[in-house]
C-alpha cells in the first residue's frame, strides 16, 4: 500500500469516526421512541452497530481494498474523539433544530389531515346516523299513530262485546282483562 493510499485511508477513517459519532449521537437521541420495550432497544442497538460496521468497512474497501491495520482503528477512535470534543455540542443544537422542524411539520400534517379528512368524514357519518335515526323515529311514530287509529275501533268493538257477555262469564274473562290492562299500562 502506497503512502498516499495510507494517508487517504487515515483521513477517511477520521471522517468515518466523526460520522460514527454523529450517527451514534442521533441514534441515542431517537432511542426514547422505543425505550419502553427492552427487546426493541437491544435489537435496534445490535442492528445499528452491524450497519455501522458494514458502512465503515465499505468505505475502507473503496479506499484501500479493505485492508485492516491497527492505525485504521486508531483513526476511527481519533475521529470519534474529535466529534465528542469539538463537534458534539454544535451537532446537538443542529439536531434539536432539525427535530423541532420535523415535529412542527408532523404536527402541521397531522392537523391538516385531521381537519380536511378525518373531521369531515366523522361529520358526514354523524349526519348520516342522525338522519337515519330521525327517519326511523318518524316512521315509528307514524306507525304507532296508525296502529292507534286502527286499534280504536277494535277496542271499542271488544268493549261492546265484553258488555254483551253475561256477568257469569265476565268473571272468568276478568283475569285476562287484568293481564291486558297491565300490558296496556306499560306502554
């Protein structure tokens, strides 16, 4: 490996260490989204480090055909330390601004969808249900009125027939009349 390849490897691994620090800092800031589940926490942590190892090795492979030396690891650690000491505070502020902007965009989209799609659908469904119940109540009221009009002659006929029944027979029909009156009074 030539000296220029070693120099490019060192510079790229220092920058990769900075990248590693930035991505790990971002990962830790997003960790509170899945902190409630221990399984997700460990699974995502493992997947994060596997992904970072693949990214660093691909960079190394593109630079010097994947030759690993001790100074490559030192360069990555040096880049990570440079991120922690020099860049982390500025990066944290930038990340806060980005997250705030993303949160504001999310809230705007959520409210827009709620106002333009969800609430009109709920309103339409509510109006439909109210209309159906009003129509159903109207038809039931009409049906009950018609039944009252139709039942009036039948009740009058039964009243006349009951008075025409002899008094001896009325005492046997009287228990049925009590049941009918109880049913009638429950309306």
